[in-house]
C-alpha cells in the first residue's frame, strides 16, 4: 500500500469515527484506496424495521457512505448531491459488507456506485442492495 493510500485510509477511518451515526450503527472502514472503499457493519437488532430486516435507511447510509469514501480517495473531501438505491432482497445476515467504486471523477462531479452484501454464518455473501451517488468536491 502506497503512502498516499495509507493516508487516505487513515483519513477516512478518522472521518468515519467522527460521524455520530456511523459510530451508532457500527460502521468500520475495511479498505479505501485508488477509487475504491469497503465498509463493514455487524448485525444489530436495533437497526431493523418492523419485519426484522435491516432498515432501508441503514442500507442507504451504508451505500452512500461507501460511495463517498471511494470518491474521496480520488477527489478529496466530497458531499453527495444525488443518491439512489435499489433493494434487491431483504437484508438479513450476521454482517454487511458495502463495496464502493468511483466510476468517473471529473473536475466538478464524481460518480460512484456501490453494492451491499449480507454475509451469513458460513461467510457466504448475498447481494442485497445497490446504489449510485453523484458527488461534488468540497476542495478549493
């Protein structure tokens, strides 16, 4: 891992820790470098909806956060200007892994996409949601 990648990772771990919601939900930055990012969250009964699945608001937060972190590795500080998600199946598992990738980073706009996987007790992953984010740079 390059020095810049290590700095990106440390910066995003610190940013994640500074966000009260991310701490409450238990988001953990696993990797962040070169236009990609990965975060993890363990299952929590407190974050479910009435049918016992992970709440769509938490799904959205995971997808949006990992898109922003992926974009941040190539564009610095960013914020979302548009976000969309698709819930593909009920999100139930012992943990959730969100993977984000920067699709295009222009001068003004950055496009990122993400996938959210539910991981079961056998470490098997199932795709449960996808998302896309249009971000703008806060640099300069």
